């Protein structure tokens, strides 16, 4: 007799119930830690970067030479005999492949995972209120636990003192700068926020600046007008528990001036460390900044070819708010 497939919400609820954890993110972290524990019990302390293929084998996953059919990155599909086969796009950078494999492994932490295909989706377009997207976010959280296993990551992260150290940390774990910095900020015992900046207009300018159907006062082309109006603005933030507890709020779309450490990293393509004043509204003040340029698609560069940037911020002299507002919403870890 064939039983009807359970809903995604039911699968998430079952994950939480089976682990005895308080919520789904904690539950999938517990599952990932159990897998790391099995790796240690089977093979001893892992060498770094940890082998995602070994982790996959411990979950009974076979690696296929076929390319993914339903995803640009990776997918997990039933093999017809009760097991699962993983297909990975080998044309992706190695760091992205590793994250995709860890993401697909995390799908096996849910009940009934052998009953359907699972495909990694683009993290940029996920909605936490959509249960399907929320499950994908949970698998990203699980992937982070697998790629940056504790206690080894905590030990190595503790030794980091500057932007170059963060880049070295990413190299040690064969992970992208973005994923490494998110993990670094989230797990730091200090007051730290990783703030991701992209080149964009402020919300009130959208639809008016760079509109080819509207004339501007200066007679410049719509393309040039749009390019000149772009500023480095906050896309999202990931904060440590200490930073959240202190109540700092980093507003989405808030811009930084075209000078200082963050802009220098964007314009030079090099990591920059400095201490400077940042105007973040309620959270304005002096921060110790480690700014790191990120690979940027051509259509997302600044007016003169500047990169996007992530800045690791440590408050030096920032007045704590009377009411704790929090760091602001952003995607869950590690797209």
C-alpha cells in the first residue's frame, strides 16, 4: 500500500519532533553535528577541508557522473532501488560545488527523503514565509554546519584578526568568502556583524532614475544617469548573538560614502582594515572595519567597475539604543 506523501511542513515538524529541539534551525544543526560525529567515530578527527564526498557516503548517497537536470547546481534523486543519487554541476567553482553537495546531504536529514527529487534553488529568491523555500534555507544551515564543523572552525576563527585572516579562513575550508564570513559572524562570541553591500539605487529612486522614457535636467543618457546614481547600499546583515543582544539595527538599503574602508575595498579589489565612523542611523558610530571585496557580475559593478563588498563590523563607540531593535532581516545562512 502506497502512503500519500507528507507535506513539507509535516517534514519540518517531524524533524523538530524527532530531535527534541526547540525549532527547525536548531534541529537541522543537531542532525549535521551528528553526521560530523559519525565521521569522527569512523575515521578520526577530519582533515580540513572536510571531505563532502565522505559525508555523502556516510548517508548512503552515490555520486553520479550525470549533470543535474532540474537545477543549475546539484540535485538528489531516487536511484530506483531505495537509495539516492547525487548529480553535481562540475562546471561550477569548487567552493560552490562543495556547498551544493553539503546542501543536498542536508536533505537526507528529513523523513521520506528517498521519495522524491530534491534540487538546490537560488538562495537570492527565497521567501522565508514560503514553506518550500524555508526548507531550502534549513538545508543551507545544515550545509554550513557540515562545511565549517565545530570545534575546528571555532578554533580557527578565533585566530582571525583582520580581513586577510578571513580570506585565509575561507581558503582553509575551501568555501566561498560569502559563506565563510556568514559562518564567522554567526558563530562569533564577540559583537560582530557581517554586512553585505551591493551597488544599487535607493528604493525611492527606482523607476525614476535611469528611466529612458523620462528626461532628466542634465541631458545625460538614462544609462549614465543610472550608473552615476548607484551607491554601495546594505543588502543584508548577519550578526553574532552578542551584536543582536546589544540591539543595533542596520537598515537595509542604507548607503556608505564613496570613501573609507568599505569603498576602498570595492574600488581596489583588495581587503582593507580600518577604524572609521559609519552613518547607520540609530546604529551610527565608530566601528572597526574589515572590508573584503567579492566577485561581482559585470551588470552589478559600480559606476567605474567597483566590486560588491562584505564588511565585518565590530562596534568601538556606538551608542546602544534604549529599545533593542535587532540587526534587521536577511536570508538565512549561506547561499
